[in-house]
C-alpha cells in the first residue's frame, strides 16, 4: 500500500457548487467505508450489475488493470481473481478505505494505493481502467486534470469501463433523498461522456441504461481505443461437454475463494479486521 498526495478542492452537488475542502471529502469516504464493508458481506445489486458489465466489456486478456475510486476494494479484488495473470491496482482518495482493503484482499497480483491520480503511472499504460460510480463525484472544474490522467494511463488499445447514476436518478435523490448524496455529485449527461471520449482519445463503444433498484437508475458505458476496420471472423465454438461444464464450475468456485457465501465473507472480514467493523445497513 502506498500513500500519495490528495487534490486540493472539490465541488458540491448543490446548485451553487461551492468549493468543498479536500479534507472534508476524504473524511466523508473514510467515515462511510463501513457501508462498503456491509455491501461486501451482504451483497449489493449495483456492484453486481457493474461487475457483469466490466467482464463483458473488458479486453480479452488484460495485463494491467486499474480501478479508480476503488473504495473498500471488492471490485478490485474480483478483477485480480478474474484475471490472475494481470497486475491489478485499486486506487482511492480515502486512506482509511485503502488501509482496510489492503488487510482484507490479499493476492500476489493485487495492490492498493491512496492519493492523487496525477501521481499514478504505468510504463505501458493500463489495458483496463474501471470507474464504478466515480465520474459523477469528479467536480466539473476538476474534470480536465482527471481526464488528462486517464488519457495518460490508458494503454494504446485499452478500455475504460464506467458506471454512474443517471441524471434522472440524481434529480430524484435531490428532490426526495438529499441525505443520500455525496459531497460531490454531478450529473453525467451524454455530452459529458462524449467529452471524456475526446479527452482520452477513445470512442464510446457502449452505452446502456440499467434497472438496478428502480427503472433507469444507472448507466453503464465503455470507451475504447480499439482499432477499427479489421476483418472479424465468426468463431463457432463446440458445445461444452459435461466434464467441461463441471470443471468450469469447480474453477469458478475455486476463484471465488472465501466470497462463496455470506457467512464466508463475514468470517473473512472478522478475521482480517476484527469484530465490530461490520454493521448491517
């Protein structure tokens, strides 16, 4: 685990968009990491929906993966388990989140870091960069620097997969559940995605609205630097044999390790962090 400097300011989700000190933003995520622990133990449909999209739109065999805004790190851990030959990094501004993630999720191909994205580097770029409900928490005035970092970090043929609440869902929260908003919560319109694609020298290759808890509450998108104009051959795969299906199931269970059941996840948390850190939401 490494420690990097934090950004100076952020914007609120209020119409005035007054500046919020970085210490306040960091303190918010440090305090709410216990919610992420509960999500890991009890499950979270939003996280599971994001994971399905990441697997579908990731490059075939990524060698370097970065999750920006990893929080407690359960998606980062899934990435490291799903692609054991890749070097996977989880990054977040919350030192407390990174501290707990490093204690719970340990693999040879997995590391966590806290701080400022501008300080992150990779010699050949990341084949896959993941932002699960992160981009809406980047203040508009901070987007150019954030986009420049993503542009620098994305590999020449890399993919960027991101999820975020739809503007309609954000409006619903502001009107009815303002306490559920975070210190920075900006609407992500289609124009913002196109701006991100241009800034990262990529193409918007997928956009889809998803129904997680309510209809049309989340959106998933993928940006890619994939080459175009290449011939595409249709691959016809033979039907799997019963022994192949059995082996695949065993391999999946083995990869899941201690995440196979709620009880196993709770034991992992208590063994790594002690009793009391888990609080049902």
